[in-house]
C-alpha cells in the first residue's frame, strides 16, 4: 500500500483526478457486469416461456413477462401483451416503444466511459507538462552541479512521465470496458428484434387473424366455432 501511495504522490496533484477517473471506470464496469450477467443468465428462459404461453393464452404470457419485469426483456415483452384487442400495428408500436426505453437503460455508463477515455490521457499530459515545468525551474543550469544536476533532472522527468502513463492506462481500461458494453448492446438489439418479431407473428397467427375470420364468418351467417379448430 505504501508503494502505491508513493507512486501516486510522485505524480503530483494531477494524479487525484486520474485516480478519480479510474474509480469511475471500475465502478461503472462492476455495475454493468452485474447488470449483464443477470440479464444474459435469465433472458433466454424468459423468452421461451413467454412465447410458448402466448400460443395458448395471452394473459398467461403477460403474467410470465410481468414476473420477469426486473429484466429488460421481461418489460419489453410485457408491453404489448398488456394491450387488449390491439391491431398488429399497435402491437408492434408497443414493442418498438418498449425496446427504445430499454436500450436507453442499457446504454447507462457509456457517457461516463467516453468521458474518461477522452479526459484521462489529457490529464496525464497535463501532469507531465506541469512536472517538466517544475523540474526545469528547479534545475540550476549555470550553477554547475555536473552529474548530480543531470541525475536530478532525469529523476524529475521520470516522475513527470508517471501521470502520462497513468492516464493512458486508465483510458485504455475504460475503452476496453466501453467496447465490451457496445458489443453486448448490439447483440441485445438483435435479440430483442428477433424475440419481438416472433411474438408479433404468434399474435397475428393465433389470435388476430382467427378473430378477423370469425367476425367475417359471423357476418356471413356461418358458425364462428369453425374458425380456429386447428388451434
């Protein structure tokens, strides 16, 4: 611990915001890791159960989705299932609206990481520049000193470069976390689209179109019970 504190102290006051950026990066990475782990572990089961139930009873499917409303996929599937006697256009609109809301939540932390990626290297350079300025101000060029003065200058320059290295390390870490998150978000958008399309097809095939056919046969005076016999 003492070695770490000594290392940070050598970097000067600019190391304080750099350390702050590293804490922001690590806390964001930890929070997002918990979020994605919980989502990826359960979403496949939730989607399969909702789709299977939707073929039998929309209310049952809505209840299953409601039980998983702590997950984005649960809230996404629950949105259109809460509607009653909706048209396919309204059904799809509910899916799209819910998907947009969930994708916004999935992007939490992106702005923080983007800021760290941009700011951390600049803070490192700032620390290096201020450290070099202080080193050259304390360097007695005309007063002799020879090898001792050169050693002090080299030590000062080495300490000044610590902030650049620290800023780059923090920025690289933040960039890696950000890229992983963006990849997961892209995969989730595709998965949400696939699950939403499947749910819409089930709604059209098992509920909306049979209901239209029943209304048509009723208007023609034929028994509506003939519709949907295969279901």
